[in-house]
C-alpha cells in the first residue's frame, strides 16, 4: 500500500494539501486499486476548485478506481509519458517492481508540469529543482541523444553529471519526444529536441507550425529556435502552466487538465472535435471565447495536416475562477503521411474541406465560423514562406505544401 498527499500550488504560489491518495499492492497482472479523497481543510477553503470538474467534483466522498484510470486520469496527467517516464526511472534508480504509477508519482514529487505535487503523508512540499540553465542546452542535447540510444538498454547507460542534469530536467514534461525544462532570465521553457529517429526536420517544422498558428489567430506560447553545433536545432516553448505574473521565482502554478481526463477517455477512443466543444460548454469558465478558439484550432489542424490531434494535445488551465482552454501546442504538418486524424470531424477522421468545416461550425453554433475558416486558410497557405524562414529543407517544404494545398482545395480528388 502506498499513501501520498496531493498538494496543489495556486497561482499565487501558496500550496494547499488538497487530497489524500491510497494505492493498493499490484496483483500479478500489475493491477492495483486506487482511492482519492479531498481533505476537509481543502473542501472548507474558499480557494478550492475541483481538480477534474467531471470526474472529481468537490465533495466529501471517496473516489475509487483501478490504477490511474477514470476517475483518476487527472493524476495520470501529472506524470510524464514515454520519454519522461524512462528518465524518471533512471534518475531515481527505480527497480522493476517499483515502476508503477504510484511510485512514479512519489518520485516526481513537485516537479511535474501543472500544479499537482505528490508527497508522503506528513511531508511538506520542498523546493523544486527540475530545470537546467539554458546555458547547458548543448550538453543536455548531447546527453539526450546518448540516452535515446541507450535507454533501450538502460543497464548500459553512462550516468555522468550532465546526464544527471538531463534526467532531472527531462523527467517531468509529458509527450513521447525527447525534451527537457530549461530556464533563463525570463522564465521556464520546454526545450524540444530533435530525435535520432526523425526523418524530417521536426524541430523546424514545429517552429513553422507555431508561427502559422499565430498568423491564423490562434494563441500560442512564446517560442524560438536555438541553433547548436552540428547543424542541430532545439525549439524552446515558454511554459504556460506557470503564472506569468510570478515567472521570475516560478512559484505560481496553473492546474493543467487534459481533455483526455476531462472526457474520461482511456485506451483506444473514438471521440469527435464536437465532444471537446461540448465539454467546454459544460465545464469551461468562458465558453463564448473558448468554443471559437477550439473551433479555430480544429480548422487549423485539418488544413495544416496536424493528424496527431490526440486528447493529451489539448488541455485546460485552471485556477479558482475556473477552467480555460490553454494556448495551442504540439502542432506539426502530417509528417507520418497518415491523412486520418485521431479525433473525428463529425463522423470522419478525414479532414473536411474549408467549406465543409465552415458548415460544421454553423451546425455546432460556433460564432464567426465562416470568417475563422477563411482566416485560417489564408494563414496556412503561407506555409512555404514561413517554413523557408525557419530553414526547413526545400524538399520537405514542397512535400508538405502540396499536402496543405490539397487539404485547402474545396473540390477533392477521391
Ligand atoms: N508550453 C507549454 N507549457 C506547459 N506545458 C506544456 C507546454 N507545451 C506542452 N506542454 C505539456 O507537455 C506535454 C508534452 O508536450 P508536447 O505535446 O509538445 O510533446 P510531444 O512529445 O511532441 O508530444 P506527443 O507525445 O503528443 O508527440 C503536453 O501534453 C502538455 O501537457
Ligand atoms: Mg503532445
């Protein structure tokens, strides 16, 4: 049995002991029971809000689940995915029997993205030490590339000082690709590295996609490309889960909740963009702004070819005044030639034409849908120019520009 206290860091930097967690021992299949209960002090606090408005409403009841599946997906959100989990295990030298989520939460402590921290009962949260200096970027990238080769065989990994620094800086952000947290005088950034398995310039393409998204009227975090030796580049994206008014000491946090958690989707799911819009209408603090924002993001994804539109690539940020749609992130053209999107547009995973997208917006009651489609299309058609500015190789520009032009054509070839 593992017991943990869940601490919530508010936008002001104050920390509240929000809930108590208990996890049973795993059976031979790795299944374990989980329980969650808000603390009486938290429930009595005027600053309290539900950590998942659908699955964990503020109440005295005890919530039960299996592993970190529903209703506890908000806790799963706090954990990194593939890349970060491997680093967390290496960093804390967790043996095979101690690599399940409760152990990972305990190892993560207060170093995850978002506002949740996990500590043994009775322990007060300490300072976080999860980011490296931007000056170490080159060494971090070298260590990341070394580890990418070695994590398949962790026994062989050489853990020197730089690797240790990468393990600390890289083990909190989610996502599958190599990344780390770095700080400079303006705050904290997520550094997204090239991967050894990339067959296109993912870093340049992601920077170009963020630039296009900004031109298309989407809110995106600050970002910039950093050039390192051997023609390698790293994309820096400013963290949006830290209170910008508090960014120098980096203490104030915003709670992040993915749409995967909010929609209680686990494993294989078949959900539609409309489900995200309906959830914003039901749980959001400002649906009149966030529904058109989500629709704009859907149109952008459809026309750019951002087919990896899974539910962890959309999230909400919360404080006591409610849940709002986060800035857009993890945007790329269709680098895997998948054509089909993860989320359905109405009934199909294939991207509708701009005219069909506008019709969907009207059907769903999205204000200004036709204008949004026109604005996004005009921006996305500037792909070649923006990608060239971001030094994406010419053959890749041609390949993705053709795909985008096809997506923007109203009359489709079968
Ligand atoms: N600017 C940001 N500020 C705070 N959190 C962020 C930011 N960008 C991304 N995140 C969080 O980090 C996670 C990983 O980021 P991202 O999706 O960009 O990585 P990825 O490795 O490309 O993902 P994927 O596994 O979807 O390919 C996201 O799911 C989100 O929770
Ligand atoms: Mg992602």
